[in-house]
C-alpha cells in the first residue's frame, strides 16, 4: 500500500492506494469468469447426457451401455453385437450429430445477429431465409426434380440457393441504406412474406403428392441424416463459427454502445454487420437445406444463454451453441418418444416449446436493447 504523504518524482503528493481493493477487484473478476465457465460445464454435461439418451432410444438397444460399447468397439478391441453397431453408427449417431450441429449453427447465428443489430427479435429467419429456402425446395418438388434419382440432393441445393439468394437480396437492399439494422429487419420481413406467398402459390397448384412433399419439408426433421450431410455441415461450421467468435469484441462494442460508440473505437460497423450477417446466413442456409425449417432455436437459445451469463459475446456465443444443441436434442427426444412409434417432426416440437418459452422470456425479462 502506498502511504499518504509520499511524493512522486515531480513533488506532487500521492493518494493512498489500497492493494486490497485491487485484490478484491481481481477476485470479483475471477468469480465472474468462474460462474460463466460453470454454466458452460453444466451445459456440456447436460448435452452429453442427451446425446447418450438420444442414441439409446429404439428397440434394438437395451440402454446407454450398449451404445457406448458399440462406439468403443469401433476404435478399441471391445466386443459388440454387429447388428447393434450398424444401427448405432448408421442410424442413431448420424441423427444425433445432425441435431447437434443444427442446434449449434442456428443458435450462434441468432446470437450474432441479435448482437450486431441490437434487436432481440432478430433471428436467422427474420431476414426471410426460411421462406426462401422453402420456396426453393417447393420449386424443385413442383417441377418433378425431386422424383429423379438424385432428387434429394437437388431439393437440398434448391433450398440452399433460395436461402442464400434471399440473404444476398436483403444485404443488397440494406447496403443502399448504408447498412442500418432497421432496413435489414424491414427488408427481411418483406421478403419473408414475398417468398411465403410464392410458396403458397406453388402449393395451390401442386398435386396431392407434391403438396405432401412440400409440407413435410417445411416441418423440419432430422430423419434421413447420413455422414455425408454431416460432413458438409461440419465443414461450414468449422469455417464459420471461429470467425464469429473472433468478432466477439466488435459485437460487444456494437451491442453495448451502438454504432457511434463502436466507430469511436475504430470499428467499421458496416463491415462488421455485413460480415456477421453473411456468415450467419451461410450457416443457416447450409443447415436448413438438409433439415427443413427448424424455428425458434436461433431466437430462444441466445436469450436463455444471455439470462444465465450476461451479454459478453466472448461467452455468449459458445453458451448459445450449447443451449441451442440442448434444445434441438431435447426436442428430438420428445418427438421420438411422446407418440411412439410415430415420430413428430422436430420443427413442430420446437415450436410447441419455443413459443411459450419466448412469451415467458418476453413478459418476465427486463432487457434494455438499443
């Protein structure tokens, strides 16, 4: 501790400074970080439990032990029933990993978009991505492309092209207004209704088989997952997620103080906003082109994570990933068990869970945005 009355080199008296206060601040910060790390650890534990539970659901396995044995037998000299191994590796695990990646991608996209626009109602679907993807898939189904030998992947490509094309259109309109968040949201809402209307027209003229295929695609499902699809989504996430996390400090500045404060810190807000929204749209498009429309994950997961650990995007983005994965995995488990042997599409289950949860958050959470 510096004693009062001492003088510095220029002869001015030094004020008393307490080292104890510095230690208290350091301890408070360490406690602050520890709470966030604890939350992330608890989420990881819950997610691991849900992964194991999801991989165990079905009539061919007796429980988590056989699943772990089948996984271990792939890498270690452990005996396992070949039939159980085939079911676990070719049916269960692809579905589990697709749900895991979908939850991670949709949630981090929502968190980043909410942060960069400073709007709690923004999600990957607010900018019309889901409606455009549905239109692209419906267009492929309507003209019989989906009934060709490679129809499934053509529908996927059409949905991806629609989602990405809508994103480019939104960003083009936004750039005309110098990248303002309000323009982005309004343009997204307008295009959302526009592509929704185009999809409705296709459904109106579709025959029964085509209409059934269109509606089923919009439900959102993890069925039909395979390792090739997971590989594609994994590559996109491995490239995009670290980029979003690297922008955490910029997102903190924009979210906390707005564009003017961020610009005063030397941040190009227009470039950061465009880059963030492009990356988020790419992630979302790559996911929903394989799964169909899975709503509310990108909207609810960031809010839940924010309630638990605050608004620091260094921790909020990873926490949103974990919460989003938990929501998707939990919804898939409910959809596969609540009306067994029927499997409810995950998009329907997420909506049943997400709507009341979001209304509860909206009514009870006093969050000041903007």
